[in-house]
């Protein structure tokens, strides 16, 4: 299941990355129309790696909005390199996705 849309661009020895996740980021405090609580479901950890080097890591919680947008840059990276995005939800679900640097 791919939840991240990633754009990565190498320029002048640095790589800029923009990512958007399609995720509800439920806090566990909202109620459904029938009055029952909607269970918490949010991204808790997002890690981006280039090869075996971690270039970005975010520890998230319920304070992050629906469909979170993340942007960062790091030293290194070149056109054609592959970034690996790994994520974990509070529910225990995990996933890994890849994106090419342009």
C-alpha cells in the first residue's frame, strides 16, 4: 500500500525532498455519526534513507494533521539515486516505499 507521494531533486550537492502522505491521522478523540469513538490511527514514525544512511526521521503523534506534508533537504544524493521511505503506524502496521531522485 503506497501512501506517500515523493518528489526529490538533486541540485548543487544537496537533495531537496517534498513528501505528502495520504493518511487520515485519526487522534482517537473524534466521534462517528453514531456517537462511537473513531479509533486512533496515525503515522508514528517516518524514516527516509539513501542507501544504508538515514537522512530524515520524524516521530509523529496525534497533533499532526490529516494528509501530512513533509519537506527537508540533505547533503549528498544524485540524479538516479533511490530513496527508501519506511513508515510505522500506532496500530503496528508498517510499509516501505521507494522514490527516485531526479
